[in-house]
């Protein structure tokens, strides 16, 4: 969904298995507003996917004898995508350049915010968002949400993550519309009681994101974001004081980008 242009061991995303899927929703690095695509080199997969999206017709317009939906995109969306494809190589290069610039600058600052390590097998990365890691132990007790609020006050557009999927209030995995109870009435995994410590630590304590649109900014713009981070790093005692005195009881109001799971 997020890896348009990425490469794993120098092989493109979308060509790593029997099928790959891409999203063209409005926030993606290649977008037509909404929609998506499936890539495959398997004839049977191609015919099945075509029938699923084309109300049950095969590519040669014969009944596929399987249930299909109307997932057909419009010609206007195709025009938008053709324009986006012409830009994606340069935009991918720019985002990688920005990510390297940010990572190097954060290392030089030596503060609590650093770029997340990138797997060496990723030979090119689309950077739908750049993942940053926050270490509260390098502060005088400033939680991630206080730090994020201070950055946002300096117009630095970092944001937190979504909830863990199994706790997302917008996604009830046991609703009758969910494939979980439909496919397996008695699932082995009870998602309501699931607790994944690393996931929840990332959501609550460590993970911050820089959206891809900001990564296309000029060097001067990125330097302004880095200056905001450095400014906050130099005022962590004040950040802690303001948070604990005025904002800690209402973090949702203070941090518009924070996605906090309900207790």
C-alpha cells in the first residue's frame, strides 16, 4: 500500500511474490485520489483478480462463475496516475535524500529523537513516512506526547502512529462484517485480550512519523524542521514543566496528531 518505488534486494515492491497490491488513496506517494492495483505474473491470479474487480467478468468478458464487485477505476484516475508515474522516480530520490539528511542531523544533535534503523536489504525506500524513534531515557522525564506537543507548537509536523490494530476503536474485529468471525467462527486468537508489548511501546512511547509530503520540501524547509527539533531538545526541562502543569490531563486536546488507545 505504501511502497510505490521501493526495492528489496534491488527487486521492486509488487514483484516479490505471486501478487502485489498497491493503494492509490489520496495520502499515498502515487495517488489518483482513491483506488488501487494488483500486480502478478500468474495468469490464474490475474483472471481471478480481474473478475473480483469487474463484477464477475473475465478479461475476455466471459462469466467467471465467481462473485465479483465493482472496483473499476475511472479513466480520469488513470490520467492522474500516468502523471504521477512520471514524477515518482524524482520524488523517491528526493525523499531518500531528505531521509538521509534528517538521519545525519539527528545523529549530530545526539538528542532523544533519532531515525529508525533501515534494513540494509531495502535498496530503495519510498518513505510513505519516515519513522523516528524517541528515547525518553535521554530526557529529564519528558514523555513522547509532551515532546510531540512541543514540536507541533514549533510547527514541526511530526505525528504519532495509529492505535494497535487489535485495539483500534474504528475496527471491531468481531463485528459481523469482519472476515475474522466469518472465516473462523471460533478463532484461536482472542484479539480483545491480545497485548503485544513492542507494538504498544511504539504507539505509546517511542514511534513518531514524518509524513511523505513534507519530505518533498526544499533543503531550507527541512533545515527549519530540524531547527525546531533542536530548539525543543534544548528546552526539555521547560517542555516537562508545561506538560505536567497544563496539558498532561488532556493530551488529546494538546496533541492533535496523537492517537492514544483507550485504557
